[in-house]
DNA sequence: AGGAGGATGTGCT
DNA sequence: GCACATCCTCCTA
């Protein structure tokens, strides 16, 4: 079993007890380690979004699955922090959130993108591109690199490696976690659920964090004016920005920038 | 009971 | 840039 990285420690439930807007930037550079069907993948998180909901002392979030209150679908978002809310997007993609905020208050951080730092083979199999990618024997903590076999396909370049977990659907697929069987899995204890285990590791120090409006969320001028999306500036695995339905118009009316700004 | 609309990715124009 | 896949959830009747 490989370790997720130098100087990292397992996340504790208390690390995730604050509201999503506070927790979200602390998950950048963290590792999500999953073992599904015996295959381990470690993802270094490079892009996240905060989602609140409707709850006591909470900021109302009309872009959240929890905006209407507690339902069967979003129940995990109300639960104990540190579990993973896995939902089905567009009938196709299983997307992964880290539940945070106090129990009884809806909140989660959507893991939008990551870098596969271990288990490239398993991730590539899940992404359906296994013939192209092979891992060489990587030293402990060494990032995956473009292999000779990839070099035979110059038209591909490093894009398939970069794209393995670039975007929430790809991230979920690379992780192996799926809706509905893995919804609610505990990333603090690492307890097995439906043949899967998940662990969250924290502790990487980042020099800079970028913020901006969330991607693809239907127009909610009030919330999109606030930076709910966080990413590691310059990281190639961060997904492209796009407006949600009606959001561009709403943002234009408020003179809200779309790409976001880099904070210190 | 029926239907609209997704916290998206892919492929074609 | 735009259509489409595919299915679940919640709203309306």
C-alpha cells in the first residue's frame, strides 16, 4: 500500500465541522484515497466548490441540492461531517462531495478536479483509456509521468493523464465511487461500504489559492457574486470555467468576474 | 402519473 | 458552439 504523500495526516471529523465555505479551501492539496474492488487510487484535490443549503445558522444556497430542505436524495448532506455525498449527475456521472458543517446542517464540498498521484492504471481503466496509459514503477510520492507508450501517440500528449480526474464527473469515475452504493461512505474511519473504502488526508501547504464563481450553476446572482469555487492556480488538472444557465446574465448585471481572482 | 431540468462529458460542426 | 446521452428527483396536476 502506498502512502498519499509527505507530511500528510488523516483528516479528523473536527477538521470538517466548520461550514463549507471555510472548509473548502483547506481541501485543496488534500488527498482522497479510495480502494474500490481492490484497486487503490489516490487523488490530489486541485479544485473544489462549497455548497450550503437550508439549515440553522446557515447561509441559504439556492444552487445547492439541499436548497429545498432535507430529502431522500440529499440526506447525506445533513449528516455527520467526513462522510462522502455521492450523487448522480445527468443520469451518468457519479460526483463526490465531502460532507462538512455540523451534523443537522446541510453542507458539502464538491471535489471538482484532481491529479491522480497513484493508481493511474486503475483510474485509466475506469476512464476507458487503459490501452494508452501504463505506469512505470513509480518511486514513493513520485507523480505519474508520461510513459514511452504514450510518447508513441504524440497527438494525445499528456492530455489523457491531465484529464483523468479533470471535472467532477471524471473525478468521480477515477475514484471508483459510484451512486448510489457508495453514497454516505465514511472518509474519516475508512470503513468499508459496498466493497469500497475512502480516506481523506490533509496537510499540504499551498502558496496561493484562486477563487471565483461556481461552474455550471444556474443563475443565482446573489450567491454567484461570492467566491464559492476554489482551485490551485496554474494547475493543469483544474477544469475549464463555464457559466450555468442564466448565470452569465445575472453576473453581468452585478459586474461579477467569471474567472475569479488569485488570493494570497 | 407526467414532465422538466440538472453541481457534466463527449463528439461533431 | 451545440446537441445528446440517461436517469433520478422533485414539482405540478
